[in-house]
C-alpha cells in the first residue's frame, strides 16, 4: 500500500516550489511594473474598445493622438481585432438640468396682451385648465405663439421639440460626440480615419475602485476566519481549523501568484470576477479538506491506539478516489469553458480551473500532512513516543 504520509516532506517541498515564485511577483506589485495587473475595476479610469475602418491603424498612432491631448499615461493594445484604450477617467458631458419654460404673453385677437394657448385655457365652467388640456383642445389661432420649446405639430397644436443636448451613448456602443471623450473621438477620427465600431466604453472613478478593493479584501478575510472557527468547532480541535486555513492560504497564493506571473509576462489582468473566483476556490478547497478530515475523525475511533500517521494514511487512501473524481469532473467542464467560452470569462474560468486543481492537491498532500506533522511534534513535546508506523491496507 502506498505510504502517503511518509513522503510528506516532498509534498511540502513541491508546494514551496509552486508558491514562492508567485509570492515573489505578488510582493513586486506595489513597487514595480511587474506583478499583478488590475483592470479599471480596481484602479479607476476609462476603458474604451474601438475598431477603425482602416485595419492598419496601430496602437502607436492612437497613443500619439492621446498624448497630444494630455493623456500621456494611456495604454493602448490590440484585442481580437479591436484597439483597447485604457486611460485616466474621461467623462461625458453631463446632461443639462431640466427647466420648465415660463408662460409667454402674446397679443390676443383684440390686440391686448393675454395668455397664450400653450399656458392657460378656460374650461367650460370658466376655471383654468391644465396645460395638457389646453394643448389638446386649442387649435393654432391668432393667440397661439411659438415659444423656444414648442413648435407647430401636424394638427396645429403646440408640441415639445427635441432637446438640443445629446444624452450619453446608449448601451456604451454608440461612439460619443459630446464632452471630453467626444473631443478625443473626433481627434482620433481626424487623424486615423472613421471609427467603424465601438465594442464597449466603461468609466470607473477612483472612489468606486477603492471601495471595491476594500470589499474584496474584507470578504476574503471574513470568509477565511469564519471557516476556521466553524471547522474548529465542528471537529473540537483547533489543529483542524488552523491547518485548513493554512491550506486555503496556499491555494490563494498559488492562484494569485500565477496571475501575477501571467500579468508580468503576458499582461493578464485581474477584474471584479476574480474575487468571485477566489471565493469559489476557497469554498471548494474547504469542502475537499473537510471530506478528508471527517474520515480522519471516524478512523480515530475505528483504529484507536494506532499511530496518528497511520490513521491519516488510511483516511487519505479511502477518500482520494472520490476527491480526484469530483475534481476531474469539474476541471473538464471548466476546461471546456476556457477553450470555447469566449474571452469575456476566460480569466475567470482560468482562476477557477487553477484553484480546483491546486485545492484537490492541497487537501490530500498539504492539509492532512500538516495535521500529522503538528500532532507528532505535539506528542514529542509532551513526551509521548508514538509506536512504530506499520502501514496497512486501507479498509473500504
């Protein structure tokens, strides 16, 4: 029978090899351009994805136009036939406040000043009627006057004219023409030709981005603390809770470190969905770890008197098949989504896939092994010498 526990120091060495490089790149993030790359969800700014009619327009040409307008720090790169522009927040022109035009006084039929039909009309009972009924019942006559906000309709009644100010682009797919971004779009088209298509336009302010970072960290910390407290209570032993959290830290560092390396080498960015992926990874890893821990608790009663290392070895062999099969099923689904699901969710799916794989590994080769290492050191410190380990075939 395979002795899993006896080779635990090799597993610890392998875990160090796959996490230390990523941790190094994570620590470089605040001080250099290397490390994690964040989307505007976290940094704040404007992300604008467009395509010119001329397919030969290069990112360098776009950067030159943006630099001429004072946006020297802009990042421009190609993305699936489009040009992705990231720069400091650029807002559209705010729509003007709605104003109600005052009633106008025009000469009546007798030449004296009287209220216009668009302002007040008399009802059959002699009381003034609202503007809406006046517009509906009055026809264009000598007393009807054209105010700045009204024009004759087909039936001669006064109808409101369209506002002269254009609203922001609908659904972020209409090329802006107003505000500072409209001026930037005009400068790009004057220099590089017409813009054929706008895929997306997103602007996030620095306050929103800082709040998102704080919320993400809070969710992860509170979730991890809650998991540790629950596992400690459930198994009546703090060693189970602490080793489970140590495994979670290992998984999180591996996934985040991998993205830090990919961000340095290939410009892979972390977006708001990454937090969702990490919380999912944490939940899946804990689930797999609890399966192993629960079997360890059962075998402690079933094999009372045996060395703790043997009990853990039995438990791992009894649960490894189920853990690997479950993880493999999820991994196949995620791999399919990664290959055929499109670019919008590719990094989210990649984070999940990495997390599922490393979570399965750490539940078997880290969490349980840390538990054995801690228990054996505690026994030696208390003067309890464990009996020689005799690894037996696991019972089904």
